[in-house]
C-alpha cells in the first residue's frame, strides 16, 4: 500500500508538472482570439504594405486563423513605427516589418539614438534581401552611372529622390556625391510618393526597391542606370551593378525583416518564426515577389540577429564617412 500510494503521488506530481508546463507553453504562444498587429514604417500601397498583407494572410492561417492587421505608421525616419513596437507588450501580438534602415542606419544618425536596436527588439526572421535600383526619368540624357555623374558636374545639381531621409536610397545618393556627383537629395514619405514624382518628372533620378521600380522599367516608363549590391539582379540581369561601373562602395544590399519587442518568450519567437518562414517559402509568395527582384530568404531568429549586427557595423562606417545626420 505505501508503495502504491508513493507511486500515485509521483504520478500525480509528474502529471501536475506536465500540465503546468503545457499551460505555460500555451500562454507563451499568441492568443488566436486577439489580433496580431504588423506595424510598418511606410504608407499604405508601398512594398512593405503589400508584402505585409500577403504574408499576414498566411500567418493568420498558420496560427489558427488569428486575425492579422497591417498598421502603417510612416514618417519620422521609421522612428514612430519602431517605438510603437518597442513599447508594446512582448506577447507576440505586435510585430514590426521594416527595411534595414530602422535597425542598421537610423540609430547612427542621431546624437542621441531614439531607441536601442538590439536592447529594445527581438529579431524574428529576415524576409528578403535585395539591391536597390537607380532609375531615371526617360527625358534625362544619361544611360549609366558615369554619365549621370558627368552630367551633374557639367550642369549643376540633379534632383535625386529617395523613399525617405536616412533610407538606403538617401545614403546611396550621399555616397555618389562623395564620389564626385552633384545630386540634390529630395526625401519622400515612402516609395509610392517618390515614384509618382519621378514618373511626373519632378525629380530626375531615384534609388528605390526593385519591387517598385521593375514594373515601370519593363513598361519603358523609366530608364535603369544601375543596381546596387555585389551581384546583378535576377529580375534585371542585363543591368550592370554599380561596382561594375566603377563605384564599388555601392555594393551593399538592403533587406526587410520582422521584429518584436524585447523580452519575448522563446516559444513565441519560435512559433512566429516557423509560421513566417513557411509563409515566405510558399510557392505563391515566391511567384509573386521574386520576379520583382526580391531574394526571399526566411532565416532563423539567430541568423537574422547576426545579419542585423553585421550590417549595423557596416552602415555605421558609411554614415560616419558621409556625415548624414537626422537631428
């Protein structure tokens, strides 16, 4: 009898511990009754908004039909969106979908950084990496980077747009100026506004994402002068890289990825990572976005953390060299 009683107590304790662990794990995962909010630092209709909505549908399905809302918070050099996520509860219901600017560039551009890109966020997964595309209005009499630099030297500053102050496009413009060009930077609140003004001729050149530029290039509405990054874009294989044209400093790629607030439980990060990576690798997602020049990746959280750290150091050196400041 004592043996049976002892065994029963042990079984009871083991069952209790298992139930407690299961309950703890269940609490650690997103609650399907509450929506997940994907915050993006860009206006509706831009590349991040379109991609966020496409991935959000698959994320919802993978998480028991949890509602997913895309919340656009443009402006403020991505600071508004970043702070909204950094200050949210670390429960997996508030995510940041952003380009590398937010974590690898903006903190270097303020005397007092508005947030800690490592201490206030949890990396979840990289979605894609890509070079930028330098496109020009068809009326501009240049066909490559060297001709652009020469024209700007001869005729004075050429208006050059970017999706915003402190973005990859902004820094590429300043890097070209350091190499001898005379470009006047015109920042916009997102890719859609910048592209509209380029098509209208209000700015003459624009550094932007291939997902925004490639459709217009294929319709002969824009000229493409170069792509950034170490290799040519699969979507534009005939276009030479900046390095091939004698501008090796512009061989850096950008990326987009998901972050959450700091302090997220490992189980939350793992489940979100698995669901998002599965969405990124869906054939319909690849078929829709890879032809636009995006190299879809879907990394582990640890891999993404390492990428962010390395790019933070790289862009920091570039920003110190160009002297770009936002305050």
